[in-house]
C-alpha cells in the first residue's frame, strides 16, 4: 500500500509539500495539474511539477483528475478532438512516471454536497454534508451558486469555473439521454484510450458517482458493484480499473464497500483507493465523519483488511477530512484531519501486517 495525499499545486494549495512530507508514512501525491477538461497537458509544465514534488521527497505516480470533456460524455462529433488530447496526455504522463490516472464519467457534476461546512454537533468541527431534501428545494443552478460561494475562495475539484459557466447549456444537452446512451459513449472513450494505456503502462481508475445515486434526473452509471462490473465489461483490460472511493460508494448504505473492495481487488481491477468514512443521517442524507470507524458508519478495519488481502500494492489516500483546529482550508482538503486520517489508516495497516 502506498499512502498518498491529494495536492493542488503550490499556487492553489495553502499546504506546503514539506508539511505533507512530514506526515508519517506519506510516500507521494495524488496530484493534479490545473487544466480544463479536454486540454492536451503541456509537458514542460508537468515536468516542472514532477521536479518540485521529487525535490520535496515525494512521488507523483497518481494523477487526479484528468477530466473527461462533456462532449465525450455527450457523444458529440467534437469528442474526437478531446479524445485525441486525452490520449496525448496519457502518453505524456506515462513518459513522466505516472502509473494511474483517476477520472470520472459523471455528467455535469463531479461530487455534490448541500453544505460544505456543516457543524458536527459532538465536537464542533465541520465537514461536507448532503441532504437530498435541501437539494430538491435548490435545483442545479442554485446548488452551484451556493457551492461556489461557500468554497472560501478555493476552486473545488470538479467545480472548475469554466465548466460551470456553461451549466445551463450542458444540462439541456443531457435532456433525454439514457444510462445506455451514456454507457455507449463511455465505451467509445474506453475503446480509444485503454489500448494506449496498455501500451504505456498506465491504469485508468474511474471514480464513483458521489453521492451514489442519480441526481437532477441526469444519467449516472458508476455507483454500485453491478455498475462497475458493466464498466469493466465495456472494455475488459487490466488498464480499465476502479478508483474505489469508500465514502462515495458508501454514501448509499445499500453498497457493501468491503465486498466491493474484495470483488474488484480479487479481479485486480482496483487502480487506487480513496478512504474515508460517512455517517448516515437518514434517507439520502449523510455527513462526512472523521476516519475512525466509530465516528461514522463504515468499518475502516474491514476496509483496510480487504485492501490488505486483495490489492496490497494499491495507492491509498485519506480522502476528505473535517475542518478542525480552526484551519482555514479548501473544504474537505485541509491538512490536519487528513493527516490524522493517514496516521490512523497507517496504524491499521501496521496491525494487519503484524497479525
Ligand atoms: C472529490 C474527489 C473527486 C475526484 C474526481 C475524480 O473530492 O474525490 O473530485 O477527484 O471525481 O475525477
């Protein structure tokens, strides 16, 4: 298991790489280059990033997210250009030491929450929160406005301004699209990209829909074990893998996260893991909790044990953390609680190794 940390680059992330390096057991980053979906990433810029990360004593073997342009998901003729750019980015990343690319195939939205800083009554910290009832009242444009307003000036992953500027148009373009249509467009993308990944040694790891059910009537195809079985079957290859995010899949209590890890781990189809906990508050209603099992509803010991048994060499990152100790950071991506999460997960791992 390689413990990693998501980092947004020195211009956009208030957390210095030196702090990340000081978290015990941290080997590298799930890093990103701030480029719009569909862009062909410039090699010089990426090389500079790799150099900076290596100088800090960390690895950069996982990149998150090389976002898929909406035209690819929509299956528009212009997808050809964006797929060509994607392939060129895959080749460039492989040349520079990247092993795994995390991406998603969610229409319009990446993850979605109705409150980015809901106070946790037990301890006064705050975390990301979702209540479908609030969403119903808000509608897509309002939720986007609120999320941007609440993000404390940070650009949030998946909520990039250039993407949101087109929101109304994009929502219209999806009208009438079925899950089968979206899956066919996904297959078209995978058929083009996966052979290049095989050739260059990259694994594509698809992040689940978050939350793990359809929203705003949009088609969503990655929120259960069955969904992922179908995604793998679209283009069966060791390079077509899952980014198994315990908190996203686990937002739906019907998903057995431990079973999912064992299922895809045994098939060697886990490219990377995002590990965090959730607390269920009702139907389609949850908040993110501290990583500790007893703080939420997922069993972190069983999660780490499933990784240990079935995909022990995978990359793990402590996913979103709460905001604690008055930290003023990017919602979900502060230093302190993610560092606590990493320490805890490393502790579970050591116990598994020795038992
Ligand atoms: C949310 C993240 C996601 C993830 C993307 C991958 O905080 O886990 O935004 O990076 O879905 O494409």
